[in-house]
C-alpha cells in the first residue's frame, strides 16, 4: 500500500510539473500580448488603418489578436453589440488561459492527503508488528518504521507546495493579462467609434 501511494504521488508530481512547464510557456506576456500587435493597435486610429491591423493580428496569433479581430469585424454594429461580442470572446480566451490551473489546484489538495494516508497506513503496519512481537523490539527498528511512514507525508508536501505556489502565481498572471487585454480593447473601441462619429 505504501509503495502504491508513493507511485501515485510520483505520478502526481509528474502531472503537476508538466502543467507548470506548459502554463509557464503559454502565459508568457509576449505570447498573449505580442508587442507587434500592441503597437499596431495603438497606431490604428481610423477604419482606414484596419486592414494593416488585421494583417498584423493574423501574423501574430494570440489572445489579444483574436479579440481585436472580433472587435474589428463588429465595428459596423452598434457599440453595445460589439462590446457583447467582445466579452463573449474574452471569456473564451480567459478560459483558455486558465486551462490546466484546476489540475494544479487538485494536486495541491490531494497530494498532502495521499501522503497522510501513506503515513497512517505505515503506522498501522508498524503498530501491528509491535503487537505481534511485543514492546521488547529494538528501538532502532521502531525508529526506522516511523521514518518510513513519515516519508509519504514528506513526499505529499513536496508535491503540494510547488503546485500551490504556481497555481497562485498563474491565477494572478491570468487576472493581470485579462485586465491588460480589457484595457487595450476598450481603448481600441473608443478610438474607432469616436473616429466613426466624426466622419
């Protein structure tokens, strides 16, 4: 049983590490909000400059590029309708950025519990063996048994702690990126509709 729990904890740590690496790459600022797209959005003041912006967005596929393409394609609609379409797409993009974070949250929750199960099972076996052999057994064997039992708890904590740290970090980063994308899109819409009103 203890071996089984250690194997499960090892597999859990591999899953956690995989998602940590994958999210670290996926949530890079340059991948979500590429500088080329950000600059092109800032330079796009009127609808005449939209073709250039669309081209830059298509050449730099990213969350902000997809949002701007949706906003640009709905500029002939009233502003509230465009905002609704943009918000729907934004929820989808944020959900994509949060993909895998739930796995880290689950690992952070179950790893210490698995370690505790392993420890309790090890202690049960240890006390059972003491009941059979009596209390006259050597102290060294008793200490070794406790050390083996506590190893599962240590392993569980070693898996859980990095998972909690990175889950918190990635959650905050997604929130920061979402706010930045909302600001960029809002400024883009304000400029475009103001330019349309003037023309």
